[in-house]
């Protein structure tokens, strides 16, 4: 069965990212504005290298982070699927743009019984869906569900820092809340054209799509808020141009500042309404979550977070229901 009811229903089947990254040779500096200063310096220093080559010890720790997350998920009965690795041909085809196979949340997403391939804005991520395609064939094709792809983005002029008209639509910006879908827009990822396409498609199934404007230093909507269970969330109010979405007015909120949001404080992962995963760096958030009777599991995710993503970014549910 393929179905995602919302962000916090019991997680039963999930895709967990691999840990592959190739530094671009050509860098658009403005597109790094969501990262910590140390990560920006690292990208500039290691242009054209594979992360494994540049940081062999960190590579091992990075892979171990995902292994430990897999173990925690399986402890709570979640079936965990892994994408394959990038092929040499796929890495070669990336050229100067670099490559990524590290945050499976973004290149595709699941809403209800619809599996949708996204349309990535960053050039190094535009082929990131390819390692997931075998999972689509094995897990999605046999099921009674829809499987579609967002239109591929238009080709931009070389000096176009916006990277073109899109449409851009990335899973980190897509928050599912019953029949309401929120789509973030900071100028770094999903855009109006992407949200309009999603509205056109999902509207036929009775879903409402609402665009949420984010400040330009936030990559995705899930870097600004995270749903823990029905009525409880962690949120950075300063990340929203127009204030937090009105749909959450009556929710209880754990507030974090912009510095914490940039460090991925909102990007935890609910396994069920009773279990929530976060990084020990955010134990102060975990303590507040635990006060609501929710068990908090901690996994050190510092390497993953240095790339601008964390637990939600590293996972994509295929079944989250009940």
C-alpha cells in the first residue's frame, strides 16, 4: 500500500537516503546562503571533488548516521528501503555542476496515494531521483496508486542566477496535512510555477494547495517548521514572510530562533504520535516534546546537518497512515 495521510501518522514504510555528494566546480555563491559558514568554506575549498575523497573520515561518520537512523526506525517496526548508489556514468554526466544522492525527501514525495517526482532547482540535484527509480518499480508500480512527475524545468541562461522559470517543486517544501498541502517558497527551491502545477494535479483529488512564503535564508518549509503530532509542532516564526500559516493558529508550538532553524532544529522525524526522532544538539527541544508524553529518540546527525538537511530531509515515506 502507498499512502501518506499527514506528517505524523504512524510511519510504516520509508525510503532512507544514501550518503553521496560531489562538489560543484562552478558555484553560485548566493545559493549557499542557507548553509553555515563552515559548510560554505568547505564547498569553496573542495571544488570538483567527491566528499569521500575530501573527507574520508567524515564520510564514514556520515554513513554511520544513516545506519543508526535505520536501526532506530526498524526498532519501531518501520520497513526501510535504500536507494542504489550513483553510477560512474551519472557522476560523469554531472560535469561541473556536481552531484548528490543525499536527501531523498526532495526529488520525490508522497501525498495520499500519489507518488510525485519533483523538479529540483539546484543543478547538482537534478538527477537525484535516478537512484530511487528502482524502488519505484519494485514498490510503487505494483500498487494501486498514482505515479507522476512534475514537468522538467526550463533551461536557464548561463548568467541567470534564478536558474530559470522552473517549475521547481521539492519535497522539503511540501507539508501534507490531510486534504491541505503547504508548499514553501524562499527563492532557493520550490516556486510559484511548481505550486501551481501541484494545485492543478492534486486539486482533482480534492486537495487544497497553499503557498507559504519563506525568508531567503531558509531552504525549505521543513527547515522552518516541523509537525510532531496532531496539534503540536516546532516552529521558527521569523522564517515566514507573512507569519506562520493560519492553519496552525490553534496548535501548541515549541518555538526556536533563526540560528536554531538554520541548524535544522525543526527537521526532526515523527515515527508515530508517540515517538519522535531528533539530534542530541536539540535536547532542549526533545525535553519539551517529552513533556507531552512523547518518547524522544536521539541520533547524532551533525554531518548530515552540515549539508543543510536532517532527519526529515533524509527520509521519504511511502506509507504513513493511521
